C-alpha cells in the first residue's frame, strides 16, 4: 500500500445542495449545514499530478478520492459485443464486464463491480481508520471482506443468511474482518437497520453506502474505461440497480469526462419485479411492500430505501440524463443469463441478466434505437468459471444471530454483537440514540 501525506489530498468535497466545500478526512459522508438531504461530490484539482498504478483500477488514481492505492487491483474491462447485440437488435453494443473472465482480461476477485467500490473506499480512509460497518445483500460484503483481508483493514459486515453463498474466497478471512450473519427471515434492509445502530459503537463508523464518494467514484471507473475504449461517451448506459449508486457514479463520471457539446449518456436503470422501489418512485406508484424483498431472482437489487429524492441522487441523474427505469421479471432475467452464456461463453449474475433482459425489452419497444451506441454494464459474472479455476474456501461467520423480526431485530443484533466484542451484558447503543 502506498500512502499520501496528510493534507495532500488532490480533491475537495462539495455539497450538491448548498455548495459548501470540505477538505476530506476520508470518512465524511454528509454536509454539516441544515438543508435537504444531499450528496457530497468530489471536485478534483485537475493537475494530474497524482500517480497511480500503471494498470487496473488505480490507473485512475488522479480521478479517485483516495489517499493511498493498493497494487495489483484489477479494473473494469470494456468489450464490443456485436453477436450479442445482433441477437437483441443492436448494431453498436458494448459491454463492461465486471467479474472473472481471464480469457478477456477480467479478473475482479469477487466477481462483481463491487470490488471497484471496496478498494476505492478503503483507499480513501485515513491512516488509522475506525472499524467500517457495512451492510450488504452479499456482493458488497464479499468485496469488502476480501479487500480488507488482503490489506488488514478492520470491517464489520452484516448480511442476511442467503448472502453466505457469495462468501467464498481463496483463503480464510483475516480476523480484522468480522462477518455477522442474520439467520432466518432477515433481508438486506434488515441488515441496513442493524448497521445503523452498530455504527454508533465506539471505534466504529458507517461506511455510508451511496453517500460515500469513494463508492460512487470507484464504480464510475466503468464509465472511464468505456470512454477510453470507445473514444467518446456512450449514448445510453444500461445497468441493473438496487440503490442506484453505480448508475449515479457513472453519471457523475460522465459529467467530468464530457467535452464541448457532448451529450451525457442516457441512463437506463433496470429493476427485478416484483421488488421495484425505484421504478415505483419514478412512476410515482408508491413503495413496494416489504415482503417482496424475498421474491426477486436478483436479491442484490433489493434496497428498500434507495436515494431517490436526495439532491444528486437517482431522481436528479435520471432527469439530467433524460433517463428511464425499466423492470423485468425473473423468467426474462434467467433467459437473458442463458443468452449471454450461449453467445459469449461465460456465466453472468442475476443482476446482469436483469439489465440485459430490460435492454432487450427497451429495444423491442423502440426506447433504444438499433444504431445507438450502448454500454451495458455486466455488473457481475464468471462466478461458475472462477469456481472451476480456483479453490475457494467458504467464509466462517464471526457471529450468527437468529433474526427475531424487524421490530426488535436491530437492537437485539446490536446487543449480541456488543457481547461478542466485549463480553459485556448489555449494548451501548439504543434505538433512540
């Protein structure tokens, strides 16, 4: 790990609501002024003096909010997909493949683009960081678990039990990575509620999700890699979304990259029925019932409270890009996953199948032109291939907690974690604190 001297960060944080500016400490998530919820965004100094790695994710270090970089971290791979495009009616389709596909140069260690955000968030941290508290449906936890294990960064990860199937690594997790599994009927949203309480423990800090500029700018490297390969920005950017963080990051990055009168890529965000809170908010049809969080094929897309109305959030980037939200069902997503593997020879994740299925629907509906330059973000893939190529070890949870229900669950989990940490009889956090 290479580091930067204190006070030498090459960017400033700017509030997207009031414009207030901050020198980053590596942990700041929100503007301190009293106004509507609003994202901070990064403003880079433009000198280009920050030196990153020669390849991989940190070749973009000058345009990432990092104080230090890590060697040998792969980046996104952008490839033409003519045959796949012809199958769905497009002449100029490109894919950003984020996963394990060594034949094409893709080697993200946990098989999704969450690796990009995990390493960027860790690279943003101060020299002696607190324990990062990270809730996840599975992919984000896997990315943080392995990155933090490799570089010994303390993390507390909270996941519902089905996420364990994603938690397989080339070696055991380091003891600094504490994996808490919520057994029973707990969902991703329940993990978020638990993390909100646990981030208040002494020496712990919320990672922040979409509020963390490291996440958004790290995921935005997909757009940077695409602009390098295409020589321009795509006309349409397609991605499956839960919170929408990746699509927001792609849009923010496109704003930095565009030149002259270049038009921003139109965002096509995709969700998996029956759990479609962003689609419902965009169409103003009301929130999805909580129980539906168990039903989609792509459970990684189930975020019950996405940042739709936050200044700089999903509603704003959809409006600025002229974008839209589409949804597709489980059957269509499975068919799209099979199509990609048939044509390209590599497996993809359910979320990527949702995006491909929704894009095909948009082409058939005339929402996307045949001659449009389209970038499809395959947000995860190659998990089956990786299992053939590598010997992977299932992660051992640090703590498993039976989920008692959403009313008492978060406080109960916080108490159990506190007992495990200290052996104390009671937790130091409360619901009202």
